[in-house]
C-alpha cells in the first residue's frame, strides 16, 4: 500500500494534507488500509447512508420512481446507485432470499406447487410427450433460478426495445436511455418480488399477485416519468409496451423449450 505522500492508484504526489482525492484519477488520498474501520465506513456511506447510496436509491425508486428515473436520465446521478449495479445487486439479494425461503426457486411457493401439480397431471393424462415437455420446463425453470442475473441482462434489451416502440412519440429518448429506464423498472420489479417471497408464508398465494402488481407499479413509474403527458395515454403506451415485451419473451421461452426438448431426445 502506498504511503500518504502519493496517490495509491496513479502515483501522483499529494500536494497538501487537505487533499482528499487525486485530481488526476479521483482516487481517495491518502489510501486507507483495509481494516474493520474502513469496511464499516464503506458500508455506512456506500450502502446504508440514507441521503445517497443503495437504500436511498431503493427508497426513491419505490416512492418516487418516475421522478428518480427522469432525474437520473437528465443528469442528476451523484446520489444514486448506477442502474445496472442496482439490478445485479437486487438479483443477488433475490437469489439468496429464494435459496433461504423457497428452496432456490425465485417464484413463490404456491406458484411452484401449482406448476409441479399441473406438469404432473399433464404428464399422467397425455403420456410421454407431455412428460418430456414438463421436464423441459423444469430444466428451463431451474436454469432461470440459477442464472437470474444473466437472464435479466439478456432480456433487458428486448424490454427496452418494446418500450421505445410503444413510446415512439418521444423520439428524443434514445435507446441507451430506454435501457437505463428499463433497468430501474427491473430493479423495482425485483423489490416487489422480494417482498412477495418474504411474506408468502404469512399471506397465502401472495406470490400469484406478483406479476400484476409489478406491471401496475412499473406502469405507474412510467406515467410519473412522463409528467405533463396525459396519464391515460401514457398508461396505454405502457400497457402496449408490456404486451409486446411479454409476447416476445414468451416466444423466446418457447424457442428455448423446443431446443431443450430436442436435446433431451438425443
């Protein structure tokens, strides 16, 4: 570790004792040793601090989502976690919660039970093909549970495209900006998902309300984002965007199931 007289990243000399950051690379100066005090400081200021960081971003995302997203797109970003980091963090938290509360399945326990029962009945009534289909769905579901972050990243571009098409009237919003908006919406959906997992045993079949609640919450966020535009028009465009996205993701899932089914025959 570098001493107190130079930057630990680029080696530029520290000009005076009052210098807090390197003017060249932005590294904090002097470089502090990684000890328990440093880790506690990072936890407090990067995660738990309520005027910036993870908890602040999540609070604003759930209470004032449209305003937060619009502010971030317009350049007010210093107090917020980057959307991609937020999505990956929430995906990790959701995966851990699912492992602890629902045997690794990110869907709720009642939805998992209904799926297994439905797959078993279909296999019993229709024979081998249905059994193979149920097995393919199980394989895809297990892969989804193990790779939630990867699936999220793969689907983000399709959802962003669907919303850009639905809100094509707003041509000034670029596709990268729609990727940012969609990332925040996905993180918001993960929060709702997490709450459903935490409360699933106290509120029976709560997880089955998860999808409509997410759509309504995301739709509310988009309506709030486009402040000044008629709300009913924004809501219709949001519904159109969701419809296109779910249709497209369903087609992708169908292709994946066919591929898995073909592989299982070999």
